[in-house]
């Protein structure tokens, strides 16, 4: 399993290097508070990483809030249940 993860990681790193090399032109971005010039490959990889992190955060928050809600329901049900003799 660990070998598979390392292999996938190496493939993505190689793809990132190739993507950066093929898209070396600078592109200007106006962010309203700053102007930035980045290579196209770096901007694309940055957007990919930000999207991946935001998607992971959204999924984690959705699962954790659902688990929290389920735990509260279970605690309420335990309080309402009659005590066993």
C-alpha cells in the first residue's frame, strides 16, 4: 500500500514538473489589493492545491457535523430511555 502511494506521489510530482516546464510564460493576476505575475504552471498548480484543500475541508466539515448531530440524537435518546433495573 505504501509503495502504491509513493508511486502515485512520484507520478504527480513528475506531472507537475512537466506542466511547469511547458507553461513557463508569465501571466499577470490582479487581485484588487495586489498585482501578481506568476508562471502559468505555478498558477494552475496553486489553484489545484487550493481547490483540493477547500474540497477536503468541506467534506470534513460535512462529515463531522453529521457525526456531531448523530451523537446528540443518541445522547437525547439515552436520557429519555427508562433506566434498566
